[in-house]
C-alpha cells in the first residue's frame, strides 16, 4: 500500500502502530504520528513508492537502520522499530514534540552567543553519538533539528545514506542541502564525519541570523562552499574562531565533535547541555507550522521541490558550476550565469549525449523551435554511465 504518499490515503496501522494523523511529507516519503500498543507516541516514516521499488535503497536502508538503532545520547530521536522488508519500508522513531530550529528562528529571531554555544554543544554531542555508531548524518540543517523542551534533538541520522544510494531520487548528485553541504559533498567525493561538522558550523551561522554562503541558486551555494570563505559577519566575535574551523575547506582541519564540546562548553559546571530554555514561548502549532518530523532534503531550493511539483522520481546531474534537474514539474538547466526552467507543456523533446572528458550534454527542445543545452561534468566514468542509464528511465515517466 502506498501509505499517504498522495496525502489522501492515511492508513489505520503501520506494523503494530496505530496511525493518528499525517505529519508531513519529505524526501524519503510520508511521516505519520502513531501510537504503540502501550500508548507511546512515535513518528513513522514510510518510503515513497519509487524508493521502495529501488533495490539500492532497500539494501542500504536495512543496513543504516540497523546501525541507527544503536545510537543513543541526549540529543537524537531514538529509533525504536523498522521494517526494511515491508512493501513500503518504514522506520519508527520516538516522537519529539517541539518546533524545528528553522521554525524557532522564524518565531524568535537570531540567537545570542550563549544560546549559540548551548546549541552547538548539544549538536556536537549528537554528532559524537551518531559517529560513534559508524554513521554520518550527511544532511544536518535547521529543519532536521527539533527544539524539544529538554534540548535540541537531531532527526533522520541513518536515513541520508540510504537516500543517497537510491538512483531514482538523486542519481549522481551530491546528497544534502546546498548552503550546508561540505565542499567534499558538493564535489561528489568521499564523505566522513567532518562533513557533519561543516554542516554544524553552517547551522550555527544560520542560528545567528546569517548565511554561511549567501543565497541564490543551489549551484551558486555549492560553488561558494567549495571556493569562497564562509561569511561570519552575523556571528558574535567570540565564536568566529570556532566556526571558521568548522567551515574549513579541508576536512582534516575541522575539529571533531569531542573537540567542539571543549571549545563551545569549556566549563562543564557552568553548562547543562540537555537544558533548553527559549527566551519566548513558542506555540506547538505555529500559524504556518513546519512539520515536527518533516526534514526534506532540498536539492533545488530556488524553485518548488519534487514533492510540491507533484511527486514522482527525480533525475539530477550536477557539478560545482552547473546542473540538470528533471522531475514532474519539467526540466531545470542551471549554471553560474543562468537558471532556466521549462514545464512539460513547453517541451517537445529532451535529448542527451555523452561528450568527451566525462561530460553529459542535455538538450531541451521546445515546441516554439528553440533548443537549450546544459553540459555537466561527471568527474567519474561510472557516474556518467549511471546518468546515461537512468536518464531515459526518468524521461519515460513524464512523456
């Protein structure tokens, strides 16, 4: 059964959990508030149908969930159950009431230095617990952090790598959210725990009211993350050295989560990392709530995401300067100098060819007779091969 993917069919039960209502939908699928037989609240995440049909996703999902269930610590949402073999694979975590960090900042505004230190120390503890179980979060950002009454909680650790392994959701693209992606992620290189530390630094810049790499298109954000220094102008001066080290281009130069705890909370008698006291009471249901357990990955924040455009599989090919994104909404061609989006009603054909030096050329032909091209560098022959295999499958979904 395609549990609630369309937002219409809410199941009565998932596994042994009685479903109360839908909380939201994100990159993985649909999230429900449910209760165990003993009455405990859980958030159940159910995979989208195209993910469920992808053997790459299923294999990775099972392995990552097994590791995620070992993660403890003060600042994570505990994984309590999962069924990777179900027709629609699902994962249940403890339900954590409270707004996301993104919603809290929207309601209260930027944090001062003391609260930034508390937030950073709590997130460092969470990363230490996650990394200690052999996991890398890969998509830490304000919408993946719940500001619970007893302290910040990190969501969706262990899920990002399973999503990354799916070739129908983000084939050949750096998985994560531009603006929080580490340089090695943006360039499609091997990712370790240092990438999460980079994201933590970008989260704290956002919590201070800034943006580490400005705004604009995803490609622009990724390019600046790789090539330009982070903008720390909104950050209190006392935190500049710490955040500059978190946002170092070289992963080897970033501090470990344990070292971050020493830098952010040097006196353990003066700080209790599990206590969170917001300066202004935040309503549980803001006027435009961000779903508590919704943490979608944004691959193209400058335009409506795949779920908003009607769902379905997504093809993305990207390098640090250019990108091609194809989904139910049409085709996006993006580079440092332009961003063109064409709906399917305007498109007569989409052609693609392999070009020298591991490049993919995508040509969008419109009904008015014009054609628009985008060249993307794959960096590896294996990645170019995947693009060439997957692109026809995605195009067939929308023709």
